[in-house]
């Protein structure tokens, strides 16, 4: 059973670049990504991915808020995925989008799910909307271990293709790029074929609680890289400055506009 909760606020101020507000229709996330740092942001106790709470009154609160809120870009899904499996049944994200469209708020969606395709009809009606889809690896067997609840790599690429064909601006969040594990050439090749408007690349961020999960993952599937992970993430050794520069170069060669996430 999925717990239903009630919230008092809908939009919260966002410090993420390009966003004025954050809107999160769920608390928790069934995608259960190994590297997720949302649990520390929302002070989540318990196993991440096992439980998701649905903010059942969020559309009602959002409706009131939008009547007086200053217009600004709403980031949909900053600490949860707005198109995780619960959305199929609850449609909280869709109902929030209907309200945002009504009030003509600009929206930036961030997801790892092809369920976003369900809402193409609605997304097309916005005057200003972007859909960002994350890709971490090109290998779906590995994706199953790293992001077990999210859509497959192929489904996400298909979503990017279909959104673009529907005239909706797309971008790709390439990250977190996993040292020695991410096949970056394969990933950039795959992304270049779906022609997003731009790409943002990011490092693996060791926020509170993330290292233990990543260490377990590397120990189990890539024990040969564990010493390097300790060097980079525990001892603060260099890796990303040169690597991300190379990724930018690869993207440029494929005609992709690429920015590095510096936050
Ligand atoms: S999709 Fe995003 S919020 Fe959900 S588990 Fe993965 S990183 Fe965390």
C-alpha cells in the first residue's frame, strides 16, 4: 500500500541553476538509484526506494499558490522522480502540470522515466517547457543495478526522440558519471542520435550517506576499481577536472552543446 500524505505548501524556492521553484509530487522515490542523495536532503529515514509517499492534496494547494505566486521557472522533480511508477495511478504530476499550464508558468521537468510520454498532449500546450532525461550509462544490464526502478536506457532514448519529434525541447543530464565504469563514448554516441537541445554533465557527488551505497556497489560489481574510488571520493584525489573536459570535447565533436554542472 502506498501512504498518502497531505502537504501545506506546494512550491518551494530553488537554488538550482535556472530554477525559481521546486515542485515534488512524491516523497521518496521508487527508482532507488544507488547514488541518490535525496534522502539526506529530505531527511529520509529508512531504506530509500522501498516506500513512496503520495502528496494527494498537492494539486489543490498548488492551485491556490499559483493565483498569487510571482511567475518563475518551476523545476518538477528535484528530490523525487515525478514520473516514477506511482504516477501511473495517482497522476499528481499530470494534475500539477495542468495547473501550471493554466497559469502559464515555465516548467523544467527532470525524470528517468518514459512515462513522461503519457503527457505529451499536455506538454505541447505549454509556451515554455523543457524535459530533461538523465542517462548515466549506455549499458542496460548495469543500469538495472544502478537505477533498478527507472526506465531502461532504450526507453529513455525513445522518450527523448518522441518528445523532440513532438516539438518539445529536451535536454540530457549525463550523470553522475561513474569513474572507470561509465562507457562515456558509448553514452555520448547514443545521446547524439536523439539530438537534445543541450547536455549537462555531472560528477558523482558524495553527499551524506552516498559513499556507503556506492562503495557496496563498486565492491560487488567492480572490486578492481575500489582503491581508485577510495582515492577519489574519500581521499579527495583528482579525477573529474580532466575527465569532464574530455567529455565536453567528445560532445562538441558530436555536435552536442555541453555544460558542466558546477553547483
Ligand atoms: S530518480 Fe532521482 S530522486 Fe529518484 S532515486 Fe534516482 S536520483 Fe533519486
